[in-house]
């Protein structure tokens, strides 16, 4: 995915329109739209400015993947989006499943001990 598409998705998550971001950057909405459509080259300085306007960082603009994570940012209305990396979530889920399985095994074992002790 190209950076323009990443910028657009993050802008939309921030509930901002192209014109408002263009105003923050001191450029026309037409010029800003070209950036989102990957129709113009973009300097590192401009990428940094866009990241700041979108309350995120350059790395997120370059690597954003909506299937893997949602960016942590706060929009003008105070809505907050928290970073989630689904690879990490899956690893944590697997670890929790292991712990729960072990706990369940312990419960079964303890129930068997209790049953044996009540029979005697």
C-alpha cells in the first residue's frame, strides 16, 4: 500500500476531511488530495507535517495496515484509537488459552482428589 492510502485511512480514522487537513498544512485541498491519491511526490518534511496534523507518527504513516492495527490517536472530538497489533493479540490469546487449559486440568485433578477423599 502506498503512503497516500495510509494517510487517507488515518485521516478518516481521525474523522477529518481533506480540506481541514489541507488547512492545517497550509496547502490547498486539491494539492492535499493529490498526496492521498499518490499523484505527487511527497518530501520527508511534508510527511512529518502530515503525521503531526493527524496526531500520529511517521512510522505509522509509512507502515499502516488496517488489517493489523488501529493507530493510537486522538481526534478533535476527543475520540481515541488505540494501537492493536493482531500478531501480539494472537500470541497473548494463545498464552491465555494455555493458562486456562492448565487451570481446567488442575480443577479436574482437584475434583478427583475431593471425590476420592469423600468416598473414604
